[in-house]
């Protein structure tokens, strides 16, 4: 079977990452969380007080940033910023509240997209994000676009945060998701949109296992080489 690229895009907290991670594990593919890269950049910018409106400062900061992923002993991928494990830190609300603004900056996107393409060059990857099927890998063999109702998304995100000992009230989560949806969909650079050839999956009423099975089923149809 040939190795393919699986691009999973969609709105915040629709279950993209959970699905992508499980699909990658099942197919023995590499999972790349592109959102974690934008979150790591945001963490660096906040901690170093980088002025987002100053292109020189942004460029200088980007040259200092190296984001990488390391698979831990439990088999899940963790995000490292300049060699430090930031997996927990980048999921906090202070990052969620700033990441979409940082992600509108062209120089940030250029730097991240270059790294993402490098990570996917040998194929055999599942990458999730907002612009994977439209910009990063427009030639991806399988593109999936995930949606879900806002309340379901908010409760899922609240549960995830709680599992990290972070109690956030539901109204703040809804507000953050809606604000990010709006910035992500309306920005000039690589806005969030469904690629024409993407398969839509509404995850409101289905379980993670059902989402995973559906993506695997779609992937297998693409992995079987067409006859010569
Ligand atoms: O996990 P969640 O759905 O909250 O979002 P994420 O995948 O961690 O992405 C965080 C933010 O990064 C998004 O709201 C976007 O602003 C930005 N992002 C992006 O611009 N392009 C991507 N390919 C991935 C994320």
C-alpha cells in the first residue's frame, strides 16, 4: 500500500487532534499537530514580549524559535520549544486567547508552513490544522474537514482542560472558540475553509471511535494503489 498524506482541518475543538492522533497510531503514520506549532510560537512571543505589529521583532523572534515533537513513553507526541517540553503550557487559556492573532501574521505562517512541508515530505503523515488541505498540502491524498455544534465543542474542550487540572468556565470557553473561529475564518492569510475536495464530517453526534473508523476507511481507499 502506498504512503499518503492525510490532512484534517476544521474548527477549534471538533476532535481533530484526537482523531488525527488515533488514525496515525492505527496506520503507523507520524502525527503532526500544526496548531501546537502556532501555540508554541505564541508562547515564545508572549514570554519575550514580542510586539506583533513590529515585523523586524517578529522576524528576529522567528529565527530564535525551533518547534519539535517528541513521542513520549506512552506513544503520544509532545511539543518542544527550543528543546523544552511545552506541551502543558501551550494548552492553557492564555495561549488560546492569543494564538489566533499570532496566526494571522504572514511571516509566522511562512515559517511554520515550511517546517510542516519538511515534516511531511516522505508522506505517511496525519497533520491537523486549519490550512493543511488548502495551503500546506493541497496535493494530500485524503482531506477531511471536521465540524461540530458549538456547545458540544465547548464541553469537549472543558473536559480536556479539566483533565489537565485547569478549570475554565463554559462561557469563557465558548467565547474563546467563537472568537478564534471568527479570526481564523476571516484572516487574509490562509483562512480556515473547506478544501473543495475535502470530505466533511460532522462530529456532533458521533463518538471518537466512529470518527476514527470513518477516517481510516477513507484512508484505506486512497492507500490501495490504483492499477497501472
Ligand atoms: O486544538 P484547537 O482546536 O483549540 O486549536 P489548535 O489546533 O491547537 O490551533 C490553535 C490556533 O492555531 C487556531 O485557532 C489557529 O488560529 C491557529 N492555527 C492555524 O492558523 N493554522 C493551523 N494550521 C493550525 C492552527
